[in-house]
C-alpha cells in the first residue's frame, strides 16, 4: 500500500470516529470477556500504556479493581477522550490525544489530560509523557485500524522500545469474518474512491448504521499474519485465544513478549 492510500484510510477512520464517536461509545460501555481474561493475568501494580483507549472503559475497570500501578491512555479521538475524562477515577490516570500512526516520528506537543485529586484537568506537555518503560502495553481493537504493513511495523517497533525487558504487549483484533451479520456490512472500495488494487490482502471497508451511515477501514488478521508481524518486530507470541461476541470468536487476542 502506498502512502497516499494509507493516508486516505487514516483520514477516513478519523472522520468516522469524529462524527460517530458518541454513537460508537454508546456501544462500548462494558469490558469485553477477552479483556476481563487479560485483567485476570495482572498482579495489580503494573504500569499500563493503553493504546487506543477510547472512552476510558479499561481505566474505569482498573479503578474498580483497585489497580495500584500508573495508567496512560492514548487515542486520536477527542470525543472519546472527552468521555473518558468525564468519568470519576480512583487511581493515577492520564490521557493523551495522539495519532498512533504517527508514533514512530512524533516529537511535537500533545494535549494531555491528567488525573488530579477528584477531577480531570487538561494540561499541555510533550512527547516525553508517553516515553519510558511500561510493564504492560495494550492495544484492544486497535491494530486492525492501522493501514499497511509498514505502519503496523512502525507502531510495533515503538511498542517494543517502550516496554520493560520483562513487559508484555497484549492486543485484540476484530474477527468480523466469523460473523455472517458483520460480513454483510462489507462495502466496495469504490464507495470511498479507492481501488481494490491499492489496498492489501485482508483489508476491508465496513459500514456503520447507528446514528447515521458511516464507513471505516478495518484489516482482518489471521494468526499466521500476526505471528509474522511479531517475528519481524522483535516479539515472540506467548499466548493466543479467541473471545467476545455471541459465538465467542469475534476477537483474536495475543500476548507478546520481547525476544
């Protein structure tokens, strides 16, 4: 995929989450079963970087569980981040507005929402807020929105740099092809003036029907493709499982460790 097509798909998803952020958030008010399984793996003192944190549902669940480690949530959708900041928090949490597709080269200032006492306040700081070494980095339902193998590898190399030597990277990816209902939402690329020859194998355009009609880019990962990405970015896969949805197979979860 060339950079022009990738940029077009990034902008498509940005427009989607800006326009439908509230409607999307309304469908994401509970922790998925697969995420709960991941949380059961934790000791409770991990420092967590949550990539694609959305409306802050993971932060709220960690607060309910009395998590003692620090938490930083990152997302490019300001509407979703605003919802995250509106929720009461009971542990150290911060949120950064940041486009993950720019992680490998960003050095400018970002807007950061940091938790102080019983309220959330908006402050400005720079890239250094996200750097450091994290015990756990999560990317739930995130990688499938990153267009092109090149950009995914860029992101994964940054994740590797941000992890502690014994840290873990846990991610989930939407397995929409396991649902006949979701497969019916696949749309032709011509709907967004993109040629099918310009995208990569596994790339799809799906529609959205709540609060209006929208379109977004999604990549469907196989276990084999994820294994290849892990190897190319310096990780080893330590666990794989399926969860979520009525059939329990709408989410493909993997736990990666540093090689």
